[in-house]
């Protein structure tokens, strides 16, 4: 299935993207890989999870103004 052409943009709530996401999610669940993925995620230590979260947030294009942040800590690279 191809992506929508520029002039076929549907905006927020794009049905084609939602359909692709739902189909991919259904395929993943039916593949039987969910339990393995959950177990691998559970193997992550608290420190690893915190580091991964900080790195992900550092890449965000903008911050949610509703979220209170403590900027006293140094940034991870």
C-alpha cells in the first residue's frame, strides 16, 4: 500500500495512516512476538529505562508546557 500523494493529504486523523498502524499492530499481535517483546522490555533496569527516556525526550522537537521539569540536572549527551 503506497503513501498518500501530497495533494491527497488528509490532515490530523489521517485514515490511511491509522489503517496502516492498525494492520501492523494486528500482525504483530498475531505473530506471537508480544510475550517475547514484553519479557525483553522487563529485563531493562530502572537506570537503563531512565537513561533511554532522557535521551528520547532530548530529541523531542518541543516540550509539553504542562509537564513540570527539573532543569537542575545536567543533560545526558
